[in-house]
C-alpha cells in the first residue's frame, strides 16, 4: 500500500552522550506516525558503537521506520556543522532534530507536528519542552514559560524578532520545520560552533516568517547538555557564539528594535565581554542600571514560576 503521508526525517545528534542514545532511538521507533526516516549523526564521540546501534534499530524497528542512516564525523565539528552534515542525508518533507540525551515526549509527537504544519501551512513550528533532571525522572519546569508561549503565538514576526534579540524564548529542541525552509533561507549558520537555533530564528522572524506554536509538550529535555550551567566547559564557547550573533544578526538590524531594546542588546554584549578589572566592570555596569534592574526582576519572576511549578509537579 502506498504511504500518502509526507516523510518525516528525525535527526538524532550525538556527542559523548552515547549512554542515552538507545532511549532517544526508542522514542522515535515508538511513534505512531508511519513514515519516518531516522538519521543518526555522531560528532566524533570517544565511544560510538555503530554496529550496536544499528543492531538495536534492526531488532526493534517497526514498519514506520522507512530508512535509517548512521554517520560519524572523522573529527569533532561542533553542533552546527554536525547538524548541517546530517541534513545532507535528510529526504523528508519535514525535519525534527533530537539530541541523543533527550527523548520525544510520547508516541504522538510526530503526528502532532505533521498535522499542525499541514493544516496551518506554516513552515516551522515550536512547542513546549519538559525540562527534566539528569535521570529524566522529575520535571523541573516547562519551557518556554507561560508568558513566552503566549508571545510566540500572538506576536507578528517583526515583534517576535525584537523579543528574540534580547531573549531566546524558542527552544530548538521543541522545533519541527519543513525542509523547504532550509532550502530557501540556507542551512544553519556555521560561523557559530554550538548555537544553531537563535541565529536561525532571528533570520526567519526578520524576514517575516511566522513561527507556529503547538501548545503541547513534545520533548523530554535532560539537564546535562553542553549549554547547562556556568561550570560547563562549553560555556565560554556559547558566550562567544552569542557575541557573534549580536554582531552579525542584531546590531546591523537594530533599527527594528525599540530604544530600550537597543540598550538591552548592548548590555548583553557588554556582559559577555566584561573585563576582569573590577573598577572598570563596575563603571560599565552603572551605565546600564535600568537594564540590570529590569533583567533581575525578570530573572526572579522566572525563578519563582519554576519553583512553584516544581512544587506543584511533586504532588
């Protein structure tokens, strides 16, 4: 029987988190969507057993898995180049990225995305992610937070751009898009080493592309990745990426921002590049006291929301 549903390519990205990859694969295999291409791209992990992974897939896959591609980079490329390398193997109308240490939330996720994208006509949609502890047992909070979910749904692209310029409220793990979108606007920008999502959202929203929203949880996100915590060895790389993003995607288009938005962007950039000299640092911070107070208030508000959610989820 001919399958008239569009092909969905799920790309699982791994780098030294192989201990979790079987669970990520299982969450794809168990999807009720019946036309899936599975691409696994490893960014030169120390222990990547391709035969073991392929054996697991062949043993457990169902008729919904139409094609499997497994590739390993000869050297570590970084997140962005690893994604772009994997995309060369993607044949689906739709693309869903998944980290090897995360999982699709339930077996209806891909069906939800395809139904939404097909019926609305939007080329890209994001969703809610459940942020878990390292063991993927307890939900810490949902992302984006309620207020930001409302903003994504109601803001036109140009105003969403303003918000994204000062705060990335769209989690890349919750996104699914049409491959046509990448054909039109290009692959993820490999001038950045680890940050694939924010530059893309800025380019799309700046060009008037509507980013849809599915108001359901679609991903279990594990708090142990490269972007988690100030102590992470990748923190400085992420900061360097952010400075480049501001220089390449935001400051050249600052005319799209409000006066306060431009100040906030300048503050963020300054904060990423602050000198070690305490006196110079203090003097620079004084220039942005209004921004500091406002951002501290937002941080406190966000913390309280997560704290309340965490307590409620334990009942």
